[in-house]
């Protein structure tokens, strides 16, 4: 069976809590068990195999900081687009999805998933081609959020956008020229926010499908933001407009 490796206490803990299929957990032989007691209890309750190994074993599995723990898990599954739409229709709330048009950096995707989970975004949509997939690097960067945010992988972003429109979503493109300050964005409707690739921005076909464009004003010497930073600002602006202070729903 194909499997991938995740490392780090948050990532392993969230994988267990979410019910993700875990084939084996490795813990460093010098780690103090009290530091990972909660993880060990949860693993034991689910009868997950836990093996003590030298630090060098875990070092060889990942270049990322592992905090003395790793796990072999089943590959991440992508959410079904049609099922997602049905679920959203059944919920009495304004929906928000994030469309990543050609994002290639796994650290950016992991960071975006982490913020999406924190800000209440309902799903992240990525294309099958010219895009980073769900990997162990993404999982590590997301600190466990990958277990909670549906990631939908589609063949054609333009067609997907049309389907979102048919289901009541307004498509918001991030564009520097001929666009509105993101702080003036109307969030009182279902939104699909498009974030372009790190180097090229939105593709022409996707750009043409947007209903309106917004920009993030910048007054410094650098005229662009990291994709994950831009996405975070957009997601939290939507959250700010839809929630009163103290409302954590």
C-alpha cells in the first residue's frame, strides 16, 4: 500500500484525531514520554503501532524538524466537488472557497491551509495540472490543518468556476490593475477567491471568469506579496466583515 511520512507533533496528533489511516508511528528513543503523552494515549486507544527508534531513523525520513516523532500514513484524499456543493447548500451560512490557480510551492499551500482552517474557509480548490499536490511537506507546513480543510482537485478550473457561479458564488480575482481595494470587498454573499501562482498570477482563462477584482495596497519598495500572505489577508478580511468582535463561529 502506498504511504507517505509526516513529522512533527502537531501533524501526527491531528492525523490521529481526524481518523486518518495511520500505519505506524515512530518516536525517538531519547524523547521524554511525558512530552508526547497525549499522542501516545490517542494512538493506544486506536491500536496504532508505535515503535521506538534512534533519532537517525527519523532524520532520514524527512529534512523538516520532526520533534522526535513521525508517522507512516495513507495518502491524503481529495474532497469531491459535487459532494461539497451539496453539503454547502444544506448549511445555513455564507460559504467561502479559495481557488489556487497554479500554486507550486508546497510551503505556501501548507500555510494557506493553516489559515483557511483558522479563518473558517470551507474548501480549497486546486487544479490537477501545474499545481502542488498534497504532500508530506504540505502536511508539515499546515501543522495539521490538512486534516480539517477539504482540498478539491479539479481537471478544469474555468469549468469549475462556472459551476460555482451556477451555485451562487461570486468569483473574486486578485489583480493589481483596474481593481478595488480589498478592504472594500463585499462579503455578504458566497465567495470564491482566486489566488494566482507565485510567478505568473492568474491565468488568462481564470482571470476572464472573475466577476470583480480586488487588490492589496502596498506602499513599500516591493510590489508583490507572497501568495500565502496575500491569501491570508483575503481570508481574514472576509472573516472580519462577517463576524462581530468576540464571535468565534
